[in-house]
């Protein structure tokens, strides 16, 4: 039996759950305490500079610069498995080469360039969103297309130049995959270790204001671990022991998560000893053989109830990690992620299609303005627009615009000093390597700092491509183009589909309430016909989508934040109740409820769902007694109370 009845009915959780902080304009210049990206820094420096070095030594600098453009494919490396990375970098390299070729072919036809700027931007954003690819999205596809349009038109040279771009992408592929030779399972190990670390934070936060946020982060980390392990080498080396062990550790982490969710249902408080053991597990997975696997106190393992079960599960995970428990070959779930990705992209609550259209349309407008008014180096305008719109939300775009403008102004002085030295040949390659290394090392900490070094790099490439043009020309053009492009990008985000997330939030919450009601009925009835079964995985995906919509809505225009923040108690309780139901569905109940009780519950949940869809507070309800699980009744009452959003939050349209 999963849930032990208690007699304190309808006990509210006294501790209010802390809402995520809304972004502020001043955050644009805050240095984030994130780790320095050494691998990305070294890899991007090699991918960008080696082609230029070879081109300089061979006496064909222009071909070296083309190949260095393809080297930007390396910047799409993230935390995916090497199997996924190999495919991703291949398609990115092909996409960059195609974008460059299209730019080179259409450079003399402004209207066609404008159209392709928009189409390439929209298509790239949509594809990266559908396949959930981390990285700079459409940014470097726009950049390579821009560079292609800037070169002198020569039809016979297009295949050669495009071939060098593809060759640069091939080099980036080799650099990105180099780690496979030393640590072939590092991405999977990192993801599974992250899942155990998130479980440690969840266990420690039980009974605090950070409990719901920790539970959400743990659910995300567990999903990432499952995707990493099932999408890696295990797909083609099923019997390989190291990957089998990682799969079992990932599944054991899910079991631990379900147990902790039951403990949350009983309002238990944090356990520092167990949190420490889980952190030790994370360290042991990340660095096998270097750190001793954590030991769980025997008294904890012999404890009764959920605490004892948690201790046993952590001990089993320790045995798996230490190799004292065999990694048994178990079947993988069907790989239906493509279907889920496509259905998610076209889901009525998804903002992806609108985001892609907004991105493409705004970049097309920026290109039309630049070429229509005859800006110097016109392609810098849509390129700046593309960079600014990587912020996606209103506050994110404001941050990017401020960061790009401030970073460019400072970077012009750095670029002026660098270009005054008149670097040539090998020194150009060396300068590009140093600049690219610094950019990627600090990029995640603050974009403004990175732009200080991006600007000299852009000026260096422009100067090397057009040595006959005065340096002052490039510098003045850079300032004007970035200001105009940033302004257009900011206007696009503020004016086009600006309420896309907040307008969808009530409907997404309503659907999640209905889905939770269906799963609740399934649990209390002891199961449903297979055609009517509610998958806990579907509910978890829907809960994560609701949270993403809330976060995006919170970053919309500032005057709406107060109204949007009124939905936080509903979102937090919806997540909590959903994760409780997922845990309950895993184990089941000993007793079933009567059809009359189930029918009444279904009616109540439907009334709650319809009220939320209208952005209204649900009417008072009388929840029937649940003899099989009084705790679930308490949780349903808590959800009803949290959905009392009041008139201040309605309507979000």
C-alpha cells in the first residue's frame, strides 16, 4: 500500500512554496556564478582558428575564413550523448554549408535575401525546438547565410567556398567527438549523476519553502537522465555492462523519487544523512573509482515505513555503483520520442510555432530595413537582430539588447587596438583562437562580457575579407547596425505574439487538472480498460509544459507580472499533486472506491478544470471521503484551494 491513512484530514501545508523570481533589467549585467566552460573554449578555438591557420600557410586566407565559418558547428555541442552528438553535429554542419551556399547564390537579389533570412531563421528555430536541441539555435545559420551574401558574386566559386564551409564543419565534428576516445560514457554519467544530486536536494528540502521547486528540478533531471541513457550507446550495444549499469542506476533513481514523493505526501521533513548519501552517489557516478561509494547507516536501513524503504533503495543503488549487484539486461521502452516531440510541437499549448514565426518575420523585417536603406555592411543588422532574439522572452530580449550594445561599444576599443597592430596570416589565426577561447569560456557567465571579445573577432574577419576597406568604416558601421538590429529585435518580441505564453497558461492548467483527475480515478478504481489508461509519463510531460509556460509568462511585459504571479500557488500545487499521483500510480492501493464516489470525483474535477479554463476560481466543493486513501482527499482539497486565483488573474488574454 502506497499511502498510509492518517487521521488529520485536510491538513494544509503550512509552509508557502517560494515562487521563481522574475527577471529584472539590472540582471543583464549580473555575473552568474557558473563554471567556466573549458572544453567549449578550447574546442571552439581549435575549430575556428585551425582552418584560418591552414589557409594562411597555404596562401588562401579566403578559403580558411570560409572553413572557420563551418567550425561554428562546434558551438552546438552540449550535454547530449556521443551518439546524439555525432548526428547533431553532422546535420548542423550540413545546415551551415547549405545556408552559406544559399547566401552566396542570392547575394545580388535583395528581395530573395530578405525572404531567405526569414525562412532560414524560422525553420532553424522550429527544428531546434521540435528536437529539443540545446545551443545557439538559429544564430549561426543566420551568420553563415549573412557571410555568404557579403562575398563578391562568383557562381563558379560557390561550390568551392561551400565545400570549405563543410570541411570546417567536419573539423568541428572531429573536435566535438574527441572526448569519446577517453570517456565514451561521460554525458550519460553526468546526466545520471545530476539526477542523484537533484534527489539529494529534494530530500534535504522536504518541509521547506523550496520543496516544490526541488521536486520540479528533480523531475526534470530524472527525465534528462532517462533520455541520455536510453538515447546513447545502449540503443546499439544492448549487452554492454557499463551502459546497462547506468540504465539500472537511472531506474533506481526513479524508484527513490517515488518514495520521496510519498514522504512529501506525509509531510515528512528533510533527512541530511540521506541527502549526503545521495550526493556521494552522484560524485561516485561522475568519477567512478576515485570516490568511495557512500555508506548508508544500518539503523536507517532497518527503519520502518518510507524512511526504511528509502534507505534500502539508496543501498541498492550503492551496490549497483560498486559492482556488487549484477546489472541485469532489461528491455528498453520503445523509442517513441520522435512522435512525442512532434505532438508536443503542434500541441495547442505549445508556443514553438509562434516563436518560430516571430523570429523569422522579425529577422526578415530587419533585413528589409538594412538593404532597403542601404546600410553599410547591411547583413550585420539582421545578424544583430537574430542575436538579440535568442532571449526569446521580453525580459530576455531586453537583457540581450543591453548586453550586445554595451559589449559592442567596449569591444570596439579592443578591436581598434587589435586592428591597429595590422595582424596578417598566422597572427590572424592566433588572434581568432584567443578571442574565441575567451568568448566561450565566459559566455554563460555574462553575454555582455562575451560580446566585448566577439566584436574584435567580427572586425578581424571583416578586415581580413576586405583589406582594402578602412578600419574606421567597419567600426562605425558595426555600431549603427547593432543598434538598429537590436531595436528591431526588441520591437519584434514586444509587439508580436507578446502574450503567447500567458494566454495559454489557464488552458494548460485546466488540461493538467483534468489529466490528474483521470489518473486519480484510475488509482482509486484499481485500474481502467487499457484504452482509457492515463500514462503517468504523459502527466509528467504536461506538468513540465505548464511550468515552462508559467516561467515564460512571467518574463512577458513587466506590467503583467503581478497578475501572472497570482497563478503561482496553482502551478506549485498542481505540480505537487501530479507528482504525488505519479507515485501512487506506481504502487497502487489496497482498497477500491465505489462507483458513486468515483463519479462524484470526476464531476468535481471537471468543474475545477472548466473554472480554471475560464480564468475563474472554482466554486466551493464537498469532496467525498476516500476510505482507501484519506491523504489523496487532503491533496485534492489543497489543489482546489490553490486554484482560487480570484479576479486579479483573469483573464490572461
